[in-house]
C-alpha cells in the first residue's frame, strides 16, 4: 500500500484536492449534529488532503489540527489557509502511528473521504486503535468508508452488461475495472468476503479497502459505541440493520463515541 501514499504525494494530485470545497450530504448532516459541541472541542482532521473539510469545521472549534501522511497535501493546506487564526495548524502525520499526539488529546476526530481505506486490513485496525488512544473518552469519531455491497456492480454479469445502447460506455468501463484492474478477484470469493482490496480506478493505481457495513460495525465494537451510519446519497441516518445489509451507496459515513 506504499504506492497509495506515493500517489497522494504527487504534486498534481495534491493540487486537485486543494481545489475542492464542498461537503458531502452526510458530512453536512454530521456537522449540524456536532455543531453544539464544537465550540469547546479540540479537533483532529485526519487525511485532511487539500483542506476541503477545513473550510467548514475549523471556524467552529477551539483547536483544529489538520493531518495527512502526504507532505505535499500539508504544503497545499499551509498555503491555502495561511491567513487563518492561530488555533488552526497542519502537520504531516501517519494515522497508523500518531506518537506526536498524547493520549486523549482530541474531543472530535474526523477521517473523511474514505482516507482510512488506503491501507491494509491490519493497518486499518491499527488506525482504529490509534484513534482510540488520541481521542478523549466519550469523544466523537467520524469517518467514511467504501461499501463492499456497491461492488456487486462489477461482479454480477447482469449489472456489468446492459442491452441498452445508452449504457454501452458504462458497460465498457465496468468490464475494464473488473478484468483489467481486478483480474485477481473472483466473484464467488467477493460475494462471501467481509472486505476486499479493490482497484476502483481512482488515480488508476490505488488499491482501496471496501467493507460490508455490518463488518465495519463489528470492527468498531471493542473501542467505540453509539455508532450511527449515514447514507452518502441522502445524508440521512440508516437505522435499520436490514437496510445496512442491502445498502449499495458507494461509501457510507459512520459517527461514533469513544469507549
């Protein structure tokens, strides 16, 4: 997965992220929910990228630290927000090892835009432990993660191939992703897997972690509580576990508290 980190350190990739400014629907919902707590909160914005979320969260919190494992991303943020108040800072930091931060440093930790999905399964679990360590007891953690249910679009023939001429280009793209980028993955294995590493075509070379929603809830169980899940398409909370089993949003947002 070092190739993923190298990709996010490319100047042209960082420049692209630095031009983004809009929140996604579930982020808007979560910001509204968290707003009453932010005035006194120290916030860690992991995988801050080019500062898309900085624009919306930094002004509300007592202390804001944007962190990313890409030095190029942090350079972009420092330029973009050079005129911001002193409570806003940016640091190069790898979420897998956050030794620079003391235990219980943050009231609210955000890991948006699926940043947690660009490491291995073992490293992902390590990140969750590190977040638990640097977060305060009873504090909040919010993150998004790719939904493995969505990958049925690439492993079920009826979804890959369409007889509708208007969908011919979509079929070609899906065939390319399935058999060029992911030729090592077998449909039967994917159907039974709780998570996979899938090349979804983002920046061409990235391997992305896709997880089933109920598996994600299981990963959070030991260190987090009061987990809420939000739909990418609507921004609304998904309360029914039956819906979580079948939901096919490309990714979902999770908001929980630290045990």
